[in-house]
C-alpha cells in the first residue's frame, strides 16, 4: 500500500525570518493523522533568511539529520563542534542524553534552504555525537545512514537506513524491503513514480506491505529523493 502526502497539504509556519513546511505535526502545527511514520518523526522544509537562524536550544534522545539544499549552515554545539554545512552535505546530530546547538544561515545575502529530519532512536541516553559528510550525486541509490555506520555511512541509533536516490531521465530502479519493514519517500527535486504513484517536489509517500518497490523517472530532468527504510 502506498499513501501519498502532497506538498500542498503539509503544515505551514511563517516567522518572517523562517518559512517552514511540515510533513508531520511540529510546533504549532498539529494534525493527529500525521504524527510521524514508524520511527520517522519530523521532515521540515525550512527557508531561513540571510544572517538569521535558530538560537542555541537543546535536544535529547533524537537523531537529527539535516540536508542543505541551498546555501550553507553555520553549526555550533555544546560538544565543541563548529562546522559549516554546504549545499549537498548531510549532517547527523545524535542528541543522546542532551546537547545544545545553534544553526544559522552562514550568508548575509542569500537565503538558506534545508531539510530537517528527526528519527526517534532505539536507545535512550548515551553520548551525544556529530557527523557530517558529502556523499556526492551519483546515479542510483546511495546509502547515507545505517545502524552500524558501515562503509563510511553515518551511524544512526535506530534500526533504520536513509538512502539518497538520484535517478536520471527514463531510468528505473527497484528497492527490496524485508517483510515487516516500512519505507517513506520524500521527493526533493524533479518527479518520480513510486510503482504507479507519481510524486512531485515536496510530496511524500508511506510504503507498507510491499516487498519490492520500483522507482521510475519518466520526465526529462533528473529526480532526487530521500528514501527511509524503517522498522
């Protein structure tokens, strides 16, 4: 079964310096029918004005992934990490027993756009951690995060995998899912057919009770999506 969440149906927030679209309930946006999916709790599409950002605040017991789509993030946290995250790179912050951080638009002239993703961990407490990596834009599936951190992937504290799908025009690829697993697709750019269901930028799709999922790009532009393999 495939259930689509269209971009136009997402929650919205506008704070002047921040414009955000929420796939699941977040902040002042509440929808009891969209509280998350499996361990996936948040997908926010954030646009931050130049030189603005999120002041220092705390998290605990959450795996927080960011993907910069445009611009750069200036990151600081209570573990002593001070990093710049440019477009195309992934960041994974494991909050563990508690961490404080700030995220700012590193530019004083250009807007920042990034995806903020929260995944609930399968273990509580523990040492906070920070990881950052550019995985490139090669065609097909690229594994971004795994529960073991194998083969240079980001190490996530959950029985979950995050994959990036880059699909050129007129190509297709199939992803096997183990019995009892769930998947969620967030369309980043271009269009994508998930089996017979079409996704546009910002759309999402829950995938349940399917063991092999075929992704096809029938357009004339490259498609980019994030695919979550979830318990």
